[in-house]
């Protein structure tokens, strides 16, 4: 039995490690960002790189490939106008073939 979930329409799965790593970013703040790639042999999404909590947005963007597509999650910390510390998680589809980046807010 496979340890990955498969999307019925695409046949693309998500590796169990990808799911648990995302949960560690979301719940435990273990990572600042995650970069995912598609493993074409396994037909699933796998974690390619993780960034520690002290890493910056510049570290994140420097980790994205210049000539390939990736998916990523970035945990953005900020302070509101009421001086409250907040965090928002963004999903990013990085595809340089089209010179387009797509950012979606996850929380």
C-alpha cells in the first residue's frame, strides 16, 4: 500500500514526508520555508529544501531555481498596526518558464 495520497484527476501524489514537514512548519514553526519539486519517477511531490526559522525571505528566493518550476510554502512573520506579532503562510507556485510567480494565502 502506498504511503502517499493521490489526486484522482492528475494521478500526482504527495509524499508522506512532504505532509509531515508542512505540518512541522505550520504547527511547530520548525521551518521558515519549504521548497517542493515533482519527482517524476515516483509521480509525487517531495520536499527539495527546507529553510530554518532564522532564514530570511532573501535566503528563500535565493534557493529557488533559475531555470525550473517549484512549489513552495513561506511562513511570513509581521507586526500589525496594533503591535501584535502575527504569522501568515503563503503557497507559492514558482515557474520561470513563463516569468510568473503565483502566491496564495493559506491561512
